[in-house]
């Protein structure tokens, strides 16, 4: 099996600057070829050889799980693109401003043909510094896109005052304190900050988030979208933890947008690392605990109307 | 019996260097047309090959033959037709949309899907258009009469292009991919996103048939010449469903032919015998006789050379195959 093709998902509310960022990526001298999957074919100027129009058809999987949605068109297009392997090194999927990123992300975990040949690299969200605060009030999609992001490009910073910029960043951080955030004008940002992030690779979860373990247990509040982090000062019992996380994501899956965690199991020299999207969980033992490193356990959840008390108590009850 | 111990026909293969991912192939009398991921069609006959640029700078996504002409749909939004003489021309063109579904009828009509739009053109060139609610996936003409089955999200639409009547909907929740009619037109069967097949008994009662248990998607379906068996890909054996009774396969177990530690990617029933050609993702091809499950090795497992296309010629004397790495070949039965 050759290397899987990395796929970057580009989201952002209408007018935030997605196309600007996309064209920046495509025109930079990097020697790489991209296949670009866009919505509404032909209506925006994208200077690239391989541009594919997509219909954003969100399909429910017929498996009784209401949040198990996939992008049917994406499965079809990726299947077609894989017949032209060698023509491109990576794929960028641009979603419409109103799109929920979850079905796109879930496609890479729910569809075997897709996951055999491609890997989700990161969800990159472009946000408009001037208008994001308003959109967070009136557009649930905008909030989903922020909550879901691995990388946030806070764009058009020249259109707001420094105080306004700090305020909008605080709003973003209230929803998603874990994403990498970059302030930009005209989406001017080194490409390496956007592409090849490996945000969904379990072995990169620590590397990507150096503040992850030092975050403490303070948390932020948005009106309905929140992030919760819970730390156990030590090891957790896998016999308690595995059923707990599995049950939690099954029951609360529709409300949990993203989750991640690094936990210590007794007599296990490696960390157990997991990440999830709604009900889909991906976890494995991954990387040794270093000698002298404190073996403690932490989980984070980003979601809507989460029961913080129950989640906190549930995880703390898994402690050895 | 395993592939390693099966009697071998490997010496009876004439290899063909197709040069790129073979997405489809078809027979044009004694010539094989290989449709390629790089947009070319390679014509092979008696050890000679000739390449035709059917979809320049694009890719062949789907291809079908009616014995006379090889139709291909590409990501350039075109339907092209290539003949055994190497001639190629555009048959239809759309703006922007990929053409990844095609159907051909015995009488010269064809249909293609471009996004949510399905276009059917009859043997006299009369074109009719139907818009379905979600992207049209598999297309298949009924064995008799000018009627098209269109697979899409939540079911299948049955459409008489030249009849004003409202198309008939066969509903079943989920995303339907490929569609096929049984040769007697009693059954319509789809493959689904959920690693299952779904079927409808058109006569007498529109009953549903659910065929599940596959570890992956079924993307290749092939009827035996008499319609009594439906062979399918998607498992580590060809799964062959019995359709001889009027109820279809309900309550009956399928045959599992050619169990190997690799997924079956293509199946092709011999045109007049109960012999099934089975192609695997690891590049192996077996011929399996249904009566006694005896196996003949056609091609051993070949690294990164999974079978992506396979078809018998009309007489059933030759089997052509194509692979993901651009290798291909033609087996001549002894």
C-alpha cells in the first residue's frame, strides 16, 4: 500500500476568505500538485489544473445512528480521483460557508474505501475578524466550523481595532481553545501552518498541542458551545474508562463535535491516545511515557449543551 | 483448495501493457478496448496494441461496450465512443460534471448521468432528460424495452424515457451505488454504501430483498447467462446468490466461491456456462466452476496490481482483465 493521500478540509463562513487562502496555497511555489474539490463548480476563480465540482450531498448511513452522516459526493469523487493517482500529491476540499464540517470529517472514518486511500489531515477554518462575532450569534454553522477546527485563520484583522480583535479571539477561544490560531490579512500565512498538519494522527496529538497537558482545568464558556477538559492526577482503570468513553460518545455523540484525550493505564508503558468526531472514536496506545514523566490522564470535549458535571464526575470515577 | 494448488491457465495469457489504471474494458468483436485513468483507450488485438486519446488530459471513469462500440465517460464531462478501428468521437458533452455512470441497451440506446441529471438517447437520437433528487449513480437498461433504472440516495427510479408517465420510485433508505436488472427483468438489485445489496421483486409484489454481511462495498455484479445466479464482489470470496425461484434469494444462503485471504474486486460470469471469473484486490484471478467449486488459476497474486476490470468475449473463449497498475491481459481458453 502506498502512502495515503492527505486531505485538507477548508471551511469558513461566506466571505471570510476561503478562496483567497485556497489560491494562496495553489500559487505558492511548493512543487506540489493539488486536486481541489470545490462546491458550485466554475463560479469562483481557482487557478488549478485539477478542480472538481461537488454537490455537498450529506447522506445518513443506514445504521440507526442519526449523526453518522457522510458526504456521498466526496466518496464518489475520491473514488474517481484515485484512478488518477500520481497526478496530484494532496487534496483540498473547500466546503460552502453553510456546511457542517462533521460529515466531511466522518467520511474519512466511516467509508473504508476512502480511509484505505486517503487520510484527513486537518480542518482549517477561515474566520472573518469583523463579522465572526455576529455570525456566532446568528449562524450555528459558523460556530460548528470554529468548534471543529484544527487550524483557525482569523482573517481581515486590518478591518478591526486591536480591542475588537482581542474580543473576537476570546470568542473563538471560548468555543475552541485547542486549535492553532493565526491572525492574518489577506490570508497571508506560511503554507506549512495550513497543510500537512496531521491533526487526526494519534501520534501527533501531543506534538500538535504543546499546551495541551498544561492547560489546567480552567475552561471557557460560550452560550451553548463549550469545551470541557478534565484531568485525572494519575492513571485510570481501562476497565472503567473504555466503557465510559464508549457509552458517553454513543449517548452524547450528536452533541460532541470533537474529543481528544491522552490517558495513562496501569502497567502500560505507552500512552493511550484517542480522538473522535461525534460518535466515531479512534484510539490506540501510542508512544512511550518518558522516564520521569508524570503519568496523568486528560480528556477534552468540544460540543453543544454538554453536561459538564456528569462528564467530569464520570471521568474522575475512572481513576485508579 | 487454494490458489496456489489450483491447476493453472497462466500460460494461456497474452499480456497487454495498458499503461495506466484500467477503469473499464469491453470487447469489440475480437478486439479488447481498455479504458484508462489517464484518459486513453488502448485497443488490443492479436498481440498488437493501439492507443486512442479518447479523453485527452482527463480520465476514463466508466466504460461499456455493446460489442460494436466502446463508450466511455470521463472527468472532462464527455461521453466518447471509440471503435475497434481506432476512431473516436464525442457522443455527448456536459459542462463541468463528471460522467461516471453509463448504460447501454442492446438496441443502440445509451444513457449517462451528470450530477443529478440523467440523459437518455434512443437509437434514433431522440434525447430525453430526467432530473433526480440526488446524484445519479448506477444506471442500467431493462433487458427488454426502453426503460432505465437509476440508482441514487434512498432508492431507485425506473424511467421510460419515451413515455410521458411519471417515473416509478423504488424506495429504500440509504445510498444506492450500482444497479442491475436480472436477465428476466423480474428483479432490480443495487449495491449500497452500507456494504449490502438491496433488491426489489418487480413481479408480482414489489417485495424487498436484503442481502447483507459483506465486509466492504460491492462494486461488481454479474448474472449467470440464465439469470439463475447473481455473483458479487466485496467479500473474501465471490458471493453468489440464487435467483432461480420467483422469491429470489430470500431465506437461502449464497454460495461462496474462491475463498482467499483477499477481497474480490471483480466478478464476471461466463456467457453460456456456470463458470465464474473472480478477480481479487491482490491481483489474483480464478475461474470457478459452480457445479463442483473446482478452481483454475488464471493469474497469481501480483503486488499492487489489483483487478479493476474484467469481461468475457461474446463466445466465452477469451477473458480480458485490467489492473490498477496498468497491467492487463487476455486469457484464451484452451
